[in-house]
């Protein structure tokens, strides 16, 4: 039986902060092709030790980026990314790769994902990079993002319907 491996939230957040206001030259920049937010979030998850997934039965059930000509829509587009990470593993399944679920606002941790949604479809991704508490009470989260690059920006200032995704870990072979 495969063991659920831990997502390294600190590494993901460190990467997010390092590249929030610039672009890692090891990856393509999709700002001129509809936005770079999902590409950036995928890079953050990869930095948090989430393995590439080439095992799915078709391109929307895989998640990888090797170069501009060898990548999946799930790596670079918000709604395919959502469908992949939520659908890849369910309770009591052990597919290869990421394991995530929808979450409530107050469940978010460093390295979790927030999506902006319009009419049921995701159009933007952000990563939680800090949690603002007053005593033990949650006040806000800070996020990083690409496509209007932001570093540690208050989530409460982001307009629009939000969807919250908790990264639980991953399975590897």
C-alpha cells in the first residue's frame, strides 16, 4: 500500500516569495498567452516536492511541464488545473501524484491554493504565503500570484468568488 507523502509547504512558500515579482528562467512565461498564474502555482507545488504526473490516461489527467512543447493544460490553465488536482485522488484511492480537496476558508494553511471563480469555472490561482492572526483569531491570509504579480498581498482585498483548495500531500510510486 502506498503511503501519503508530505507536501513541503515551507519550500512551496519560499519559492512563491522568491519568484512572485519575477519569472524563473527555467520555465516559460505565459503572461502574453492568457496569464501566468497557473504556471506559477504549478511551479510552487513542484518546489514543495509534488511530483510530476505522467501516469494519467489522457492529457487532462496528467500534470507536468518539461518545456514549452511538452506540457499539460493542467500545468498552465486554471480550470483544468482545478479538475486535475481535485479529481486526481479521492478518499481511499491512491493514484500517483497530488492529493487535494476543497476546503473552507478557515482551514487554509501555508501553501494551499485559492482560486477566483466566475460562473463555476476557475480563471485565476493564488498561493497562501502567510496567515494573519490577532491572538488566536484568523484575520486574513497573504497571497502571492502571477498575472498582476503580487507578493504577500492581503487575500481580503481580492475581489470575486473564491474557491479554496487544501493540498493534503502526494503519492509516488
